[in-house]
């Protein structure tokens, strides 16, 4: 059997010729190589134990392979540092760097675990289905909480790394102890970040918006495309992108057309003449929507919504299964109703009427001129014949 004490004493004798700093570097390099070999062996054993029965653990091992490899190297090098012949100042500096590296690796591992847990949970939901309300609810909630967790892990990891510096630790203690003007200034400066972070948690819990919700924000109609840690991306109908802070949806009113379900009712307004045949237009509306694949067969009605001085307002109500389908259906109904009125009932289109009141003398002159005009037309006809 190998005697570790004998190996160690022989290694020390071999390194006796080298300067202290070089011997220390060789010790750290040897420990890193040993850690890498040990990681390969340990990962093979753990994979065999986990197998394919635990999907999450297996995926976590694959995703965190690099992080665990580096963590094991840092851990073994920290142990080997105690035996490396560095001077005290250099040894303390190297130990400090290894501690910071280990803290950062722990934060990296935590972020990978959070992302993998979110992806594993969301595998059961699909957005490309007709009834995706439940999927949008869970995906929105998990994505927002994932980003909030990422921010929290980043802040905690950075704070833990900075606290290892004595000067930073003393400054933090004095800042918390004073709690004066500096603390107030820092709080005011961090207000936008904190408000968006808190708004993200509120949106994840209460869900006033979800992914692919149809909304109207700042008089712009669009769909929720992305909910980030500090802002929301709205895909406007003409392919523009509207960027809105998260806190907007907590502090200001907006319209959400698909809050409960994607089914919607829309209107088509026509300004027509008082002589318009409303019953015939209503029948035509039902024929138009019945032949359209965009109609969901819930609502199709037509009423006179208003009467103005020269026209009436005929309003058609139609329903569709989504906001996009409703917009196309409204345009189709409007175009076909206008074509129907133009071809079959042109008198129903708006007209301007005028009542001309002639004096008695003017009427007498027109009546006297009428026979002469008739005789002239008859003479012209006979001459032409």
C-alpha cells in the first residue's frame, strides 16, 4: 500500500532545491491536477448511482459539471495551500483569492440550479395551443420569479465576496451604523431598481399581465412579448417594440383584453342614411360571419346605436377567439357590408338633402318655360328623325 507520509516526505525532498515560491506553485498545480482527476472519478460514480431515474439530478450534474469541477479544484488547492512553502503575505493573498473564487462558484451553481428548476417545471406547458391561458399564467410566474431569484443570488454573491475585504466590511458596518445622509442617498439612488424588483414579484403573484396578453398601453395595441427583470417588451401590431418599466403595470391603468380568456367581442360602426334597410343589413351580417372561419359562433348582432342629424350609426357586434382573429373579422365584415350596400342598396349610403323654397314668381316662370322647352325637344326629335 502507498504510504502518504512517505510520498509527502519524498516530495518535500524533491522540492528542496526549488525556491519557496516555485515549490508552492508546483504544490498548487499538483493539487489542481489531482482534483481534476478526482472530479472525473466522482462524476462517473455519481452518474451511475443517479442513473436515468432522477431527471432533475441528472440534468443538474450535467449543467453544473464545470462549476463543481472548479469548486473541487479550489477546495483542494485551499487545503494544499496550508502545506505550500509560501511566505505568510503571499499565502494570505492566495487564500483570499481562492475564497472569493469559491464564493463566486457557489453563486454560479445556485443560478444554474434555479434555471434548471424553472425549465424542468415549464416543460409541461405549451404556448402554441388554442387554450393557453393556464400555460401563460405559469410561464409568466416562473419567468419573473426566476429573474428575481437571479438578481437576489447575484446581490448576495457579490456582497459575500466584497465582505471578505476588510476595508469594505468596515465601510458597510459604518454605513449601517450611521444610517444618515449617505444611507438616504443610496436608498434614493436604488429606488428605481428596487421598485422594479418589487413590481416584478407583485406581477408574478397577482398577474395583471401574462406572456402573449393583448394589451393597450399608452394608446398602443400590442402583445406582451417579454417580461424582463426591469421592463416589459410589448410587440405592437405593426412590429414595433414598446419598452415599458415593470412598475408601470402596478402604478398606472392599462387595458388587458385577454386577462381571463382570449375570447373577445368587437364592433363595426357604419354611418348610413335614414332610409337604410336595417333588417336586410342584419341578415347580410349573419350570412357574412357564418361563412367566415374567423367567427367563433358566439355573438353576431346588428343594431342602430345612434341617430345624428344626417345619418344613423348602425353597429355590428361580432366575436372571435383571439384579438388577432377579431381584428381580421371586423375588417372583413366592414368591407363586405360596404360592398353589399354599394351594389344592392346605394340609397342607404349617406346623402345630403336640401329643401329649396322658390318664390311664386320663380315658380310661374318655370311653369311657363316648361311647355316651350317640351316643344323645343319635340322639334329637335322630329328634325333628327
